[in-house]
């Protein structure tokens, strides 16, 4: 009787060890950016989810890029990732790479395909390309797919090894990407800076409230297959009316105090532009009052030119004109006029002067003067 009792006790003890070992499984995985082992996505949130969709546990990625779940039972699981980390990695190079893919000139790996599906319809096509180029870059609209995308991670836990403690390592190269970043840049280590500088261009004189056009030239001969030109607008002194260019399929918008312009060669071939050929023409109107000499636009560091190889054209310059207030003083009496009237004009230098008569409804009646006037005071009489 005594021997039988001892046997049952040993059997129960062994079952207890087996049950204990089942509860001691540890899951170890890592999360990196675009297969770059030196770029872990630290502080990302990680959820362990069972096959019923229940969240079993949560943790975060540590500074080395690893996450760990302890005491996981046998079963089928998936891992869900999310991140609040802000990376501004999307640029014209990504748009260029997507265009190459859509033209059948290159392939994309599985992480790049996730990054490219910015409208979140589970396909990569020209709709994604147009959203990148027009909606996101020009209108600053967020991607429908959100800010981040991650490879799906699924696994099963079965069996017991390691003398009661199982270490099952999930694919150590689980990867994530910010949406739109096909190139897989991780700031600041491996993203090249684009040193586009602006230089003062020609000086243009204008009257307050005058409409006129300014050309923007490359500072030197330029070879490019695409560009993103972003100019900060001096809104206090000017209003942009239109943008024109000899480039086909050039697009622009005004957003958040900026003039944003994009163009990409349809065939991805280089275009040669010499420094005597304007890239664009900006039609604008000066406000009623502006400083004597004003820079109507300043260059944003988002500006990029790329060549047919998809590389950023570095150390380029753009020539942006300044606008000088025309020093003209004039007044008329009586004003409004009903009969004879006199207009006195004072010039500090010789100028081409046009004087036009309008009625109260805004209808143009006649041009009173449209020719050069010498420096000094002049009087025009009309009735």
C-alpha cells in the first residue's frame, strides 16, 4: 500500500513540472526599419494577439530593437505593431522609385510594397503615385494608410524543450516603415541632405497693387528628371495668382503659406536646363503697401531636384528675383471727378507710366497716358 502511494505522488509531481514548463515559454523578437539592423524602431508598441483576436499581452521595443513576451502558452499568435515616432522620410526619390516600379523598370520588396500602398487598398498602382505627388506633396494631405506600416508576424507555439523553458524567437528581421518611404531612409544617419541654395536674381520694380510675372532661373546649368520646388510666400507683401512653366505635367498649390510645385518626367529621362532658361514663371500681385526692396519668396529646405538615376542633384542653386517698390507719388483733384480733373505724378527717376480711367462700376473708360515720363513732377489734365 505504501509503495502505491509513493508512485502516485511522483506521477503528480512530474505532471506539475510539465504544466509549469508549458507556462514558461518566452517569445523574443525584434523590429527594425527596412531591414536595417542599425535602425531599430525603438519604443514601438507591440501587442501579442491570439487566434480569437484577444490581446494577450503588450510591451514596447527596447533601445536595442528587441521585445519580449513571457509565460506564453502553446497556441497560434500574431504580433501587432504601432508607433508614434515621427519621421519625415518621404520625398521625391520615393515618388521616382514608385514610378519606375509602375513602368516595369524595377521590383519592390515586401516592405517597399507596404510603404507604397499609401491609399490602403491592398494594391500598388497609379492611384498611390498620384496621391503621393499631388495630394500629399502639394496639398499636405495625410496618407489614408496612416503614418506606419509593418510586416505581418504570425507563429505557433508547440512542444516543450530546454528542460522546461522554451525560447521561441520570432523572425528577428520583422520590419516596419513609414508610409511612402520606399527608399527606406532613416533620419538622420543615412539620408543625404539636399543643399539647394537661393541667390538673389534680377531686381524688378513694381507699384503697390500691380500684377506682374517673375521668372525663377537655375543658378547654373541643371540636369534633372524631376523636382519638388517649395517656396515660402511673403504673404504680407504679395499674392500668388498663377504659375506657368514649359514643363509638361507641372502641378502647383498654395498651402500653409507655401507655394508648392512638383514635376516628374513621364519617361524619367533627364532634361537639360541652362541658367538662361526659367524653370517657372510666377504671376503675382503686390499688396497695397510693401517694403522698398522685398524678397517675395524664400526657398524651403524641402526643395529637391533628382536625376534619371533617382539621385538627388546636390549643391544646386536657384535665382529668385527681388521686387523693389516704385517710387512714384501721385494724386488727383477733385477725386472722384465729375468734370475737369488734374492728376499730378512725381517720379524719382525716368519711368514708363500708364494712367487709366475707370468708372465706379469697375468699367475701363480710357487710357489717359501710356509712355515714358522723365524724373520730376508731371500734371495730366482731362475732363
